[in-house]
C-alpha cells in the first residue's frame, strides 16, 4: 500500500472538507444578511390576550413588547428593485390608467380605489398639482370596459376649497371606498382639514353624477366643501348616507381613517401611532383589523411592522399589538377568497425591524395565508419601478408602487395603485399563479 498517496489523499480530503465548511458558513451568514428577523426571542413562550384572542409568542420588539407572530414567509433581501428575493409573478399583466400630461393636470396622484360594477371597472384617486394632501386636493375617476383601455379622467369630487401648496393648511379630499346599494354605484371620499368626515355621490352608467351628500352628520368642527355650501347646506346625513355608513359594517369594511367612533384605537400597546386601518375575515370567521405604523422620512418613528387587533367582545377593537409582518411602511389591504385564503397586498419588502427604515415602495407584494393568521408565502406582483419623477417640485411623493386597491373577478386579482404618487397603474394576475 502506498502510504504517501494515502497521506496526500487525506490532506486533500481534509482541505476539501474545510473548504465546504467555510462555504457553508459564509452561505449561512449571507442568508442571515438577506432575511434577518430582528425579533428578540424569549427563552420561553408567553401568552398575551389581544381582545378575545389568546396569542402565544416567544418574540418581542427591540423595546421588549410582545409580538403577535403572523409571518412564516422569508424576509425580503436588499435587492428591492429585482423582486426583493420573492418569486416574481411572470403571468402578471400591467397597464397604465393615467399619466398627467402637465403639472396643471395634477402631478400628484394617490389613494387608489377600484371596483367592478355592471361589467365596467371604475377607478378613483386623489389628485393635486402641487403635492400630497395639499389644500384643494380633489378626486378624479375613470372607467374601463376593456382590459388596458381607460377613459380620460374626469372630476368626481372637485377641489373643495382654494388650491394651495402643501405648506399651507386647508380643506382637501381623500378617496375611501366604492359601494353599491340597490344596484347603484356610490363613491365615498373623506374630507380632511376641515374636520374629518365622509361625503358621497352616485355615479351613473352614463357618467351622470348625483349631488354630493353627507355620509355622517357634519362634525362640530367641520366645514363643507365650497360646492356643498349655501342657504340649504346640509348638517345631517340623509337616509342614503346612513345606509352607506352602515354598509361598511355590513360588508366587513372600515374606513382608512376610522377612529374612536368605530372602536378603533390609533395608539398601539407600545405607544406607537397608527394609521390606515383595514379589515378582513379569517377562515374561521373571525375579523382581523390591521393598521400600519406611522412615520415619514423626516419623522422616522416607525418600526417597519404591521399592527393587528381582534374584536374586544364589546363591539370594538382591542389595543393593537405589533406583529412580525414586515412593512416598508405603506398602506396594505386584505382580501378573503371564497375558500378562506387571505391575500395581503402591500409592500412587505423590509429585511429588518425596529430600525426606522423608510424604503421605496418596491416591490409591491402579495402575501398568502391559508387561515388569515399566518402568512407563509410572498410573491412580487410588480417591481423595478421608475427611479425618478417626470415632474419636479411636487411634495410628499415616494418612489414605487403603492396604496393599492384590489378586487377578485372571474379568477383574476386586479390591483390599482399609484406609481411614484405621480401616475396610476393597474395589474392583473390569475389566482392560479399564486398556487392556490
């Protein structure tokens, strides 16, 4: 037997083994860099009560607040504009709803709302020429009878007051929901900057618009849009307004701006300020309320987590708790399919928590939960967004695809959204692409 050869082979095997161990170490290290959870794990599982639901968790935030575990999917990678490591839905189809030709048309466009009614898609959104939530912000709408082809937008709710820069304060509008009652379509928008309350109007198939009316009684500090003022200015909601107000509860909806009157607490258990509430029904029939942490680039108080609340047993909602669902941050929406599967459409593209990140809203994602309580799959619906704007000097914009509004129709998911808060786009994807 050649002992020299055995010695050489042993050294070679040892070297290869050492190399493999090193490669595995670096691979694991890189994997950790791409998808760290950044929750501190407790040594033992604890129970917390969130409304009527008992939750077991061994995760806490960096400040020690227990986290409601709802995320078993991978975290995003840092390669955001290439899908953030999530499978990109190649079957998705994208179309432009509207691009403003000039600043005067409104270079700021956001707050998407989508519905399908009597064979036609309707889209509405907030619009201003100078910036986000500036005085005089109005609401535009368009419709489509054929995929990819949209009408030229028209005013749905005109400017409620003087059009001014966002450095000024004043009355402005934010779209909230489309609703159908007695086979008639209604658009609901919220007045801000003069109290916070909803108004609505009907939208006919021929484009004829009904007169605006109150959905709730005018608050004591409220002021009406200029076109609702006059000697007969309303202060109480008419019967159709009351029906629309009740429509939310009857159809498991809630306003993005719901507060105390809806039993929604805007201050979380850890003291964080929360905004933009939405509801979905879990597979077991329970209602789930979610909100996002509030923050801006100049006020980085957010922690890149979604917050959750469950029914408190008295008709309201328990104090919201942080979850481990990542958030860019951005507005999200939950949709329950017929089989109880829940789709969370938003920007779940954060790769770490509790560090006040403010990321571009790219990619736009779809997260999937079989029961509505645990999300274990994530897909990229759209990515590689524009890295700049066509119009400069418009305040309050963010790059990416965001603030979506989605519906399911004939086996397809349709999603309307803003592109950099400058344009409006729409995407559709077959539900089969989500491996449901």
